[in-house]
C-alpha cells in the first residue's frame, strides 16, 4: 500500500460491484482491519457542498424583486404572476439538479477508517479511491452542523498532497494550495472523530475541543474524550497526534 496520497482510478464504471470490501479498492493487507465506514448525508451534502438551498433562496429573492417591479410598473397581479412562470420553472430545475448531484455524490461515496489509514472512495463519473495513511496526517478538525451531521477535516503533513479537483466535494473549500480532505456531512461525526483519534494513538484517549459552528448547540463529546465549548476560535490539537481538534471553519 502506497504511503503517498495517490488517487486510484477505476478502470470500469462497475468497479463498485467487484470490491472485496465495499469502499476499498482491494483486499486489506494482513494486520489491517476496518474500524469504521460511513457516507455523507445527501441532504446535508446538497445544502453545504452544492449550495442547493442558497441557490433556491437567491432565485426566490430575484423573483420577488421582479414581481414587485412589475406591480410598480402598473401590471396587474395576474400579469405579474404570469411573468414568473419561466423563472419558477428554472428555479425548480436548477434546485432539483443541485439536489440530485448531492444525492448522487453521497450514494457513490464511502469513507473508511482502518487501523492504519483513511480511504475516501468517491466519484460519480470517474470512481476513485484516495488513501491517506495516518503518518501523512498533521492534524484533524471537527466541524458540526445544525442538522446533526459534521465534517472531519484532515490536514496533511509534509509534501504529501492531492489535487483539489480530485478531492472535491470532499475537501475544505478555498484550500487550493494545500487541499484538506474531509469526511464531509457524515452522521454521528463525533463517533467517527473518536474512532479516528483512538486509531492514531490507541493508548491515549482522544482529546478535542468542540467549537460551535452552525449547530444550534454543541453536541456532547463521547466519553472518555474531554470537550470544551468555545466560539469563533480555532484550537490546535495540543501539539501532538493524540486525537482531533474540533474547529469551526
């Protein structure tokens, strides 16, 4: 198994049907085993990665402005509403497209944590597996969302990296120079973070700090991990690889 962050492209669209273990490109080496597997929540992914909700709200605001503009110009209510027919249809089509992309992306994605690495299997048109060995990790951050999902953000150490375009949408936005892969919009993100922290340093309970993001309130950390609620401040992972520092980004 390569120690570098190299994408493994499938040679056929049916690769998933022949995976010895779902989400992994081949048999695990002796001594390696799966600790956790998960996938993005498609609703959360459509909202946060494909911005379906923001686009819908933006289009609704434009239509409201257009409607009141027509009324101001002397159009009747019926005529003003009739003028909105095409914009409404376009809004529905674009929102449905973005939502569908979110569903497809979640459906074709499996995140895997083993006792030695993280594997991201993703790709709608071009399936690809990305291996991230633990020794390539510098730090991990956790971001929580209002709907109970969250992102485990992985900071890669040294010169190891992979192209932003290969990772998207499973990557932290705007980090083009040094892309930061993510386990994005996963249910029970605290559990995944704890499993990852224990896998990296089995002898040390994972320590991380919960920093409120768009969550209505911070979620309690799984025991025996310790957690403290903070706001608008990023806290590093204690200078050692003992777990995940949770930070709002």
